[in-house]
C-alpha cells in the first residue's frame, strides 16, 4: 500500500494567469489561495479543475493521490484509509511545513510581483482538522507556503475577493429557543431574541472560535441555566455548536437550534429534503415541516441556490437523533429551524448538547452540488454510511443488484378490486417473467398470510396454503420472492397485546399508548429498543428465510418510513423522549442481530423497508421508493444523488389506473434515470400493447446499465436543451396528483471504477421530440481517448452494441422517436 500511495501522490507546479479565487489570504506583496477539498480524488479534482483554471492562476500547485490509494469509495476500506492518513498526518504541522518548503523551492524562481499562487488538491491541501483549514491561514500547508514565500521576498498584490461570499457574510449567528418545565409542571419558552438576554462574547485567537454565553436567564430555576454557543468561521462556511447547561431543578423539554434566516431573491430555488427531494421557488410562500428520520424527511441537509450563489444548511449529526425541521419562505426571507426533543426530557437537571454541529456553507451550483457537500460529510462521519471494500452495504447479494423489474402482487391498492386470489399469483408472475425474456425479475408478495392485511399484526403465521410451494415454483422460474411483514406495530385488539406486548409498547409522558390506525384497526407502536420486539421481528424474518419457505428477502414495513415515537417507559433502558436511541438502541441492534443470523444461515437473503430514510442505509439492502414522486412536478433525486450505488432503490406506486398510459411511462422513465429498479407494477401491464413493451425496454436498460445504477453513483444530470414541450398526467398518491415533466427525461451515472459514464434519455410522449445533448469528458473525470456505445432497450439477449471512438467534447442534436429510450455509454479507452 505504501508503494501504491507513493506512486499516486504527486506535486505538480506550473504557471498560468489568475484573477481571484476562494480561500485567499494576501501578504503584503502577493496572494496565496487554498482550493483544497476534503475527500477529493484525482477524478473529482479533474472535474473541478476547469473552475479553478477559470480564475487564471499564475501558479497552480497540485497535490493529489491519497484518496486514490486509500479512500474506500475510490479504492480501499475506510478503516485502512483512516489508519494510513492518521499515520501520515501525525505531527501534521511539521509535515505541512516540510511540504511548504518543498513547494516553495519549486516556486522560488517563478513567483513574480502581482501574481497569485493557488494550492489545489485534497484533504492534505485543505488542511482537514488543522487550524485554518480551508484557508491560507493558521497551520495549513498553504499558510506555511505563504509565510515562506513572504519571508523570501516574493512580490505581488491583493486581488479582489469573491463577491458571492457576501451572501454568507450577511447571515447572522443562528438563534435558539428552549422549552423548559418547572418543578410544578408549568412550562415556559426562552429564545435568544428575548429582550434583556445579552450574551457575553469572546474570540479565541488561537482556534478562531467565537464563543457566546447566555447566563442569568431569569429568576429561580431559570437562573440555573446557561447557554453556550460556539461558532467557527472559515472562508466558505461557519460551524456552530450549542449546549444548554442545567444545574438546577428545571427540565429542558426541547431545543430549537439553529434558527437561521436570510434574504432570498425571486430567482432563488429552495432545496427541501422531503421524500426524494423537492425544489421550491423562493418567490412563492413555503411552509414545510417534517420529522427526521422518516420517509417524509429523509436527510439533514437543505438550503437554496440562485444567481448570488448557494447556501448549504445542514445538521451534521452522525447518530441520527430525532428532530423536526421547519422551513418557511415569505416576504423575501427563508427561515430554517431544527427542533430537538431532548433525551430524558422531564427529568430535573436535564440539559442538552448538540450531537455533531450545524454547518452553514456557501457554494456555487445547484441542488446536485448541495447533495455532494452532504455526501462528503456522510461518507466520512455518519454512522450509517456503508463501510467496506465495495460500494454499498457489505453482504448485499449480487442477485439483488441485478434485479431490473418488480411485480407487486396481493396488495390492497387496486381501486374496487380485491387482492389477487392465492392460486392465481404464481401463474400471473411466471407469465410476467416469461414476457421479460431473461431480464431478472422479483415479486413483492402481499397477503401471503391467513390474517387480513393491516389486521392482527404481528401474527403473520400460519401462511396461506400453497405459499411455500408458490415460492419454490417462482424461484425455479428465475423469479426472486420477497414477502411482506410489518415491523412497527402490534394490533391492540389481540389478547396477547395486553398480556405480552403492552410492556414493550411505546408510552407517552402521561403513560398512554401512542396509537396508529390502518384500515380501521388500531395498533400500538412497539418500542424497537425492547428485547421482545427485537426478538419478534427476528423470528419472523428467520422463519421466512429458513427452510420452511426459503424466501429471497423480507420486507420490513414502516421501519424506515416512520419517524421515531417519543417513549417514556423507564423499563425499556433508553433515554426518555428524544435523542438517538430509536436507532442506536432500537432498529440498529435489531437489524444487526438479524444480519448476523442471516450471514451464517441464509447469506443471500435481503432486507428492505418502506421509503428512503438515510440512517438505515448500511443495514438495509434496499428502499422501496414507492412514494418518492409525491412532491410531484417539484421532485428531484436529492436522496439518490447522495446514496445512489450505496443502497438499492426499487419500485413506484402504480395506484388505480396509473399502471398504464402516460402516467406509467412518466413514472417508469423517471425511476430509470434516477437509478431505481423499475416496476413494482401489476402483472397485467404485459397485456397492454403500449405499457408492456415500454416497461420491458426500461427494464432491459436497467439491467445492462446495472454497473452504473446499482454499483456506481449518480453524476451531474446532463444539461440538455429540449424543444420545450412537457407532458402532464395523474400519477395518483392518496388522491389525484397531477404531475408535469419534460417530454424527455434524462440522467447521468458514473461507473463504479470511475472510468465511464452513461447518459440516459427517455421520450415518454407518443410523439417524436428532439434534444441537444452536450458532453465534456473532463466534467466526469474521463480521459481524452474515449469509446462510446448506444443502448436503446431493444437489444436481444446478450447483444452488445459496437463501440466507436468519440471526441472528448461534443454537442449532439438527437431525435427521439415516440416512447424511445437512448443510453450513451462513454468510457476511457484502455
């Protein structure tokens, strides 16, 4: 490994011309700038290089290769990467001084008066975890380079700063609010904006931190509270932490932090982490709220972008604590607030300290760039990021990554139609698989149990007669089978709820049971931290995966869809109310234990759940994205841009009649370009003369492109220019949902080795349409010698289109026939 790393690490110094860049600090005579990015490898740096060169630097220092050799997503596992980097950066200040001396030696005869030096590279250039990281100050190598060159008398002058940086500078320190309960049960709310609450402010010159302290919040118990807020300013971002110290008799119930607001322009777009992601025009009123983690609020990042640049606002909480996001836009201002229910709320002396930090960062670009900032943090710090030598969760079987199309059968959603009879399921699914002609298929099997759907959970056994034999027959026909169970609730009408389940159910502060109602039946929410519920779900999964049924996977309904339910039962062994126990003491150890059993007994069994909440990405193999479109015309693949290739996405809700016609084509095409396994559709689709062939083409494309869509990562969607036409259809959610999209949907995905990209176009209209498709190999980190092949979804068997040489940059006018698909695969020639 040392040899590989040594060969990959390189320092390149060359001359160019410059005017201004980020992270700049001027000496009296010249300017040194830090353009490092943590976690960057050479492929990603190459994509950023045109933007750096656009500043026309006089000298560009490139230091790259550490991530190519050691980053898990680029070559090896994270643990080994961290060990090696830790070893190399031990005594980093000394190493950075030595590096600066070496670079200064190369530049000594080159830097002239009026010139700028840009330091471009990865986390070593950025100076991760060093004072002044991301800048040319403190103890980063660009800082030492500046000092070295300055002491040697290099000449130069100060260049203008980036005007977009003002947008970040205009943001005031975040506000906070605390709800407090007194010993007598009365409550009050205190905020940083309350009259008379003035903090003491101190700046630590060594660390660059600004510290705010609010004390004396009132009389009695309020006087025993102290609020500490720490902020650290960097050229592109500010980082904030908050702690509520409680030395007395009151209890902190919840904390709102951050509470930030800033002006927005009419052309700005707000990025909301709702479901798959949503864009909202800032000029229109917005009132959003959602509970995290859940299928409604899937990630902890949001923000906006527009002509003045973008603002990224995120909570970097690595253990996925329960919290609630509020976003409001009106009268030219966007407000973002996170509210945290605190652990052990109601207990005298309870305080709170934020897990992680709040980051407010300026960036250039759009929602995709915002997603990449969040992904960089998640990949390095979040407890749920899949770790291992491969992309995605260790142990996810290859057969699951190969699945291209899903059937949903036995479910309760067809309007005015009962579930499919048990004896019809196997023939219908087998006929569907035969139609797909070798394309890998899977079936999500509902109502395999004798109890009615949404009734008498969790007593799913005994199974209906013929279920075990049906699983065997479908597997012999090449179809993978995944039955349904609910892993969240227990029917309150059951006798054993009172005798067995009640002690393990969630309890509110007053001792009552939180209740959920489905299909007219009332259920108690089970606490996932209790041994009873963990064992109950484990037994259900292992029986379905075991020799009695041999299911290929088990669907755990509601695990990732439902937000944490505050539980105050002291016998459960978790913090009361808020905190991260729902994951760290609940579903995480439950899934880990099931995984351990499956690894020794049923290795190729998958676990999936409903909707795409991020904290389960390393314990579930896939998310059913069935309602990922429910934000309609404003939906974006924000979640896919972060987690694509790390966990599998499958299925859309084809409710009522949306399994055919224009709505079906729009949903299916969007699923394909977003990287999902298509379908989760009725078997009758193959009898429709339009919908059947259309689905088959998209499924075949999904299969042949699986190395991109299942193993790779989402790339920036192509900047296509269409003829401006759109289509509108009823996609149906809980009620009618009219959705408008372009007639041509598009996407781009990077291959797992980084040496290829695929651009996907689908015309969902029954009329021909044209599109101008630009391409720049450098933007995707590809070389200049390229081969390309075209896929249409009409290929037969193992036919592979011929590859042809293409230029590194081009712009093509493409005519797409009605309902046609086109995937252009471009790879660096060996």
